[in-house]
C-alpha cells in the first residue's frame, strides 16, 4: 500500500476523492433530511431518492464519452459544475424561495453530473497503478469514499440538528472548489491504444479543417458529416460496452444486484422517518454512518480476504448480511440496531472492492469506462423504483415492513450466486478464467462484432 502513495498521480486522485466525498457525505444527509422536513412525509424522501438514483441508471450512456474525453478534464469540469449547482439551495433560502421542489430539482441534476465521475475514476486506476496493485488501489479508494463518508455522515446529522441543513450545502460547495484545485494537478496517461486514435483524429480534423476553408457550402457539409460520424462512433462504442457485458456471467451478477438494490432503495426512502421515531436528524446521520462504517471495514478487509474465492465471499457474506439486517430491524433497541446495521454491510464493502479489481484486471483499458458504466447503470436499475415504492409503502404500511425488505434482498443475491454454476465456481479475483466466464479481452471492432 505504501508504494501506491509514492505514485504522485494516484496520490492526487486519492486526495481529491477524500475532499469531494467529505462534502458529498454531509450533503447527502442534508438533502434527504431537507426533503423530509419540507415535504413532511416519506413520499417526498422516496421521490427524492427516485429522482437522485434515476440518473445512475443512465450512467452507461456516459461510458463512451469517458473513454473518449480526457479523464482529468472530466474530473475538473464536473467538480466546478457541481460546486455551482449546490449553491442554488442556499441562494433560494436567502431569497425566500426555498421549497421541497427546489431541493427535488437540484438533487437529480447533481446526480446526473456525478455519473461521469465514477467511470472516470475507475478508468484512471488501471492506467496509473500496476495490475498486481489493483485490489489495494480499489481498497484505498473505497476507504477514501467510505472512511470519509462514515465520519462526515454522522457529523452531518449532528450539524443539521444544530445549525440546519443549509450550512451543509455551503460546506459542500467549498469542498468541490478544493477538489477542483487538486484534480488540476493530475496527469493521467492515455490508454494503450488511445494515443494512435488521438493522432488519427487530429489528422482527420486537420484534413476536414483544410477542406472547410474552401467554401461555405463545403463547410456546412463537412460539419454535418462530422456530426454524423461522431454519433456513429458513439453508438459503436456504446455497443462495445454493452456487448462486452452481455452474454457473460456478469448478467447473472447483475440480476441479483437488481433485487438487492431495489430493496435498499425502498429502505433508504423510509430511513428519515425511521430515524425521526428514534431521535431525529442526528439519529439519521448515525444510521447512515453505521452503514458506511460497515462498508469501510469490509473494504479494508478486502486485501487479506482476496485469497478466498469471490463466490465463497459472496454467498457466505450476503447470507450473513441478510440475517443481521433482519435482526437489526426486529430487535427494537436502537443501539443494537446500529451495531447490527454496521455488521450487515461489512461483506458488501469487501465484495465490492474485490469485484471491481476483478473487472479491472480483465477488461481492456480503452473499454473500462464503458464497461464500468454499464455495470453501474444495470446494477442500480431497480433502485429508483424501489425508492419510490418504499416512500409510498412507508406512508401506507409504516416504516417497519419496508425496512425489512433489504434483509431479504441480501439473502436473494446470495441465492443467485449459489444457484448459478458459473457464479458459485468463480475463483479468486486474480485467477479468473475470463474465457470460461464469457469475459473476453477483445477490444473495439472485435467486441462490437460479437454484439
């Protein structure tokens, strides 16, 4: 791990992630609590979750653009845009225009911009660290996300209780500015086959430019042809990402993820109401912090656990998560509930890190943005609907029935891994038989032909 932080580029990416996640963690508490406070029911938190998670299902559309654009530019521009957008809520508050609908408009726009950040960071890691260090690099990134999230989520709930949610929006805008300054100094090398493509693109551009200067008519035609070519290339790249995933064992992994994420979405929708019955916004922050804390411990345990097969970790881990989650909801003692929530998320943190390293070790660098965005979009596809239904169900049935659904979701994903012969025989992350599981190393035209 020490050698990773000797890598200047990795170190800056890590610090930038620490800073921006600090603000985001506090903002997430403020936004959901503000939606609950201004709206007055679980329906509005369910709607807020639906609107925030919906852009995540479209992340696969960002993949081809991430693979095409400079990664440093993506990181910088997104931080600037998010920093400006998050200030809209404090501005509306000062002007006397703040309502639940202002919050509900800002939340999905921020989420939409953020869909470029995750695939950009995933695509950057294989370019800046050695293959043997990918598990450790992902573990460090998970710590950057979950460690900060753990602290600032709990702190966010306390700050909301003391000074209100608006102050956390202002804090978030400051962290976006700081992250922008850090990412400006990042130098990410191109993918192996990217340099030649960029040279060809520059030559084509220069040729088109020379032709455009001959006449206005030819200029218009050249622009039209260029736009058509860009759209065609985008569609081809999009098919490459989808085609890589389709027909592989990843489809069955995603099937289980859809179920568990739908139940998690429903649970998150009623969590503010559940916290309100157990203390208020500070209880809400503590509950979210226990979830993140469990994932943090799991991500830190990923390095020693990578010696076990991913199948064993997934089956055993998610059975443990399902049982502890159900016990947490049914026990009726808030302190024990937080402890059990913490335990339930430890296997999630560990398997997420090891699974990400497995994908990064197999997928070609120039496809990483597309494949990671397809996987992310597909896995969270049911979360928005789950959140919306959870909000409605919370008002109609109460919070307790909805809170139990996540426990059954964890058990369902364990069953998927156990039932499918390829899944239950997946080896260690660094020993995966890619061809056996439908994960080829084909790039570009080859993968699009298979589609």
